[in-house]
C-alpha cells in the first residue's frame, strides 16, 4: 500500500462512491415497500375496501360474504356517507368527507390507531383520519363541523388507518342520523399478491349479490403504489448510477491488482523464495486491496446514511404515509453494503491475484529481472510503415502489447463516457421538463384571496372584479382563476383534490401529453399516477361528487405530471357542483421582460384581501436529479481517469528500458509525452464510440420509467450532433487527463537513471 499510494486512493474513492450510490438505491427500494408493508400488517389492513349500494343489498347478505371461500377475515358492513366540509376546516381545501360508522377502532380487519383523543362513541362526535406523519396535537380536539342536516359534530379524536378506509369515523348511532345509502366491507383474502388475484377473490366473495350492488373497490396494492409512486420514479435513476459504480469498481480493482502482480514479479519471487506459500502471496495482494476497500465502504455507508434522509424526504414529499415510518433506513441496507461491497472488491481482486499463486519462485524472479518478450510487434511494424509521426505510431501500437490491461482500461473509459452521456441527457431532460409551460419566458404571479396566516381579511372585490383588475394591470398577458375542493369519486373511500380552472387556456398548451385540454362541463384531465392507480384511460367516465351534487365526467387528456390524488376540470363543471362559489387563487402570466415584483406590489395595492407572490421556477425533483447526476458524473469520470492513470503508470514503469533506449537515440521529452498520450487517446475515442450509445439507451431507460411523470417526446429527445461530438471528446478527455501526469514523469526520466543497470 505504501508503494502504491495512488492506486490505494483510487480504490478507496471508487468504493466510497459506489457504496454511497448503492446504499441510496437500496434505501429507496426499502422505503418504497417495507414501511408500508410493516404498518399495513401491524394494523391488519384490509386487502380490499369495498362499497355497496344498500338500496340493492341488505346488511345481512353483506355480512355473509365474510364466510365465502378465499376470505381470510372480514369486517363490516359499516354505514358510509359523504359529508360536506367548509374550506379551511382542519386545513382542508373544503368539499366532501367520506364518513364511516364504526363502534370501535378494533376488529379483525383495519385496526385503526388512535393518535389523539378518544374514539367516537356517542352522537355528535367524529374521529378524523390523520394521514400525515406525526400527530396533529391535542389543540385541534373540539373543532366542530356542521353537517348539511343541521347536526354539529365535534372532533374527539384523530386516528390513522393504513387501509384509508375512510376520511373520518362516527358512531353507528350518528351514522344512522346521516341516512347513509351505502355500506362498507373490509376484506383480507388468502391470496392478495397481485391486483388480478385480489379482483378474483372479491368476485368470489360477492358472487350471488344483486347486479350493481358493488359500487366500487379499493385494494391495498393501489395504496402501496400511491405510497411509493415518487420514490419509484427516483429508483431507476439511482439504481443505474449504482450499477455503473459497481462495474467501475470491479474494473479498477482488477486493473490495479493485475498491474501490481505484473509489475511485482520480482517481489513475488522473493516472497516465495523466503518461504511464503502461494496462498500467502495471494493474501498479500488481497490485503493490499481490502484495506482501502473496507475504508471506502465504511465512509460510503456513512455518506449514504447522511444523504438518505434528504433524498427520502424529497421522494416522499406530499405523500400520505399514515403510520409508515419513512426516513429510517433499515439496518439490512447498511449491513448489505458493509458486507457486499468488500466481498465484491475481493472477488474482483482474486482473479488477477491467482496469477501470482501459479508462479514459481525462479520463474517470478527471472521474469521480474529480464527484459520481456515484446507483444504486438506485427501491429507496431504495420504502424511504423505509415506516414504517421514515429511517436504517434509507437503510441498507437502500445495498447496491443497488453491486450487484457487495454480492455480493462477501455471498459473503464466506456463506463465513464456512458455516465457522462447519461448525466448530460438527464440534465437536458430535467431542464426542459422544468421549463414546460414557461416557454414564453414570462414570469408567473400567484394571487391568493383571503390573506395568509392570522390575517384572513376577505377581499372587497368580487371574483369577476378581481380577475378584471388583474388583467388590466401593466404587464399581464393572461389570467387563470382556480378553485380547489375535496371531491369524492364513485367507489372510492378517499377524497380527490379537484382543481377547477377558468381563463388562460394557453397554460395547457405544453402540459397535455395525450388527448386534449378540458373545454366543457364534464371533462377532466389528470396526471399519469392518478389514472394508473385508478385504472383509467382516455375516454373513461367517472362520477365526481361535491356538495351533494354529482356529475359524470369523461377523461379527455393526460397531464405531463400531477398529484396522484388530483384531477383538473373546467369552471363549467365547478358551476354545476358548487354554483356561485368564487375562485380562491389566480395565476397571472406576465409578458416577457415584465417586472414581476412591481406587478405583485400593484396587486396587493388593489385590495387588502389579496396576497401576491412571484412563482418559483425551481423544482425540487429537478434539482435533486441534476445535482446528484452532476456530482456522481464528476466522481465517476475522475475515477475512470485515475484508472487510465494507473494503466499508463504501469506501462511506463514496465517500459523504462525502452524509454531509455528511445531517448538515447534522440527522442525528445515532448515526443515521449506525445507517444504516451497517444497510447490512450485512441482508447478514449473508441471508448467514446461505445459509451455514447450505451448512455443514450440508459437515458431512455430512465426517462421512460418515471411513473409520476409522463414526459413528452420533445423533452426526451435531447440528442444533437454537437452534443454527441462533445460526448465523443469526453472519452478522449478522460483518457488524456489520466495519461498526462505519468507521461510528463516519463519525459523527465534521464537516460542514465534508466540504463545504469544494463
């Protein structure tokens, strides 16, 4: 190790980077499933939450479905009703609340965990489902909700259900007063591994019930998909970088050990002459590798654990996690890295180290002291017959003298170029994605009504007057009004966030990736996560309810992205569901170059009930991906260059006699540098040609598997001739960067110092 400080540093660095990335990938993989599965199992969560029309089927018949084949356990039937809630009640957007009547939170299925207060046991009491992490605190207990029928419900507790079987619960007596027309059954099935098997199990359970009595069902796999949707979108990206890091680690370690064995023949022979057994000689080289590998692995595990918290926070932002403990890395993740990475490194080192195992002492000493028979002479003679400058022809022929080492070096360059290409493509895609909807370069202003914080001053101006004034202010290009409500969809226990828009339709121009924008009442659009988790596609119809009114809506378009629980509709739809309700937010699109700060100040001067802010053009996901890929690309490119450095250093040490003889017949230091750099520049060019298509394929693999975003083709198509040429030069740059230092060192060697032992 002391004789090979640089190689030791290279191995430690590459193992550190690889361990960090692999740990992040494993942490995301674990967080996407383990916390949900553990919390769901602890609460005996329902595999399927089914809703039934009580006008078509009696409670007794529903109760008998619990004894059908394939049903492991069941709870219910529970009365179910939809209650309207006002805006800002418990910080909600207003709209509807799905309420279920249960006598207690226990039972064979969906054991609800109380977070604050107590269970609702009498009329006039309600327990609210708290889906965020932590507890809301006791301060909100006692909050009242007035139902449309005139009854007042007081919040006596907050609870959490991993089954999301309801938004709130009341006692059976209170539910009877709400006059429910639907009932809920909670099932656990013996076979719940896939969505198809869950549907088949439910079909067997409800077989024989009147047609149309089953109005909807929600499976735990849908909830699990919603839970991990954002984390799953980061997983392909992080995993791919982790795999690249592992491959580079293996190549670099193999290259270093192979070079150490070849350049240490004399040392190996002396060790064996002194009595070292073949296994002990192998152990010498494995120990040389294991120390930096274990050190790099330990530091990488620490770095990965430090980075995992922020990465998981971004990955689960806005996700309803319930009682799932997100943020704590499972011990097996760190253990797998601490054991697996050193084992992989030692396995990569063992193959070239076995070469020292086979050498006899006499052969090793003679091979280490005598000049080696040249290889690649035929290629060298062929290049020498060309008109290329002699240093260039000599340099181009050098890789053929050590074909195995050349292949390892070129593989490291290929992976370096692949990483640079992948990172460049991801950065270009994410920047283009961040600019979607901002192609006009104009700033966006968000205007809220009703003030903020403790200042809840209502606006003096009416909804139409506000929109008119916003359009009339200097710099305004377009205005879009927005109203947000919690609505319910047929067959779903969880509410959806419905955004209703009026005005500037140009904001839809670049955000619809399939279909079209909604233009009439009863037309909706949503993001890929919303549609996939509900099994919807373009042309499908869904019933949306709000304030006791219902409309049948058609899916006419798919957004580039969107909340998994949110849909967007027209103002005409909102007028049918909540007539006369004003907008609560406005988005103003300014002309390019307009002063956004001045416009925001002018808005607040219009009415004390308006609050304006300049919309942030940043995106946490974009920043995370770009930063991570940039840092890892720099590290991996540096490591690939260090691999080239190691190869060139070994080559120059092995060719000391040749260099001395070349200098003695007139080769200048500059020609030595040119020859040495040329020996790897060709590898860099070939590595670039091979790495570019691999990087393009890797980029496409990542961008096509981002579940929460459906990227349009123009965002994915980021490759141009100039960019590809730069990627080709990246391979040459990696090779030249790694070769410069040993090339200059070789150029400074004197003839006497090289040939004095001849």
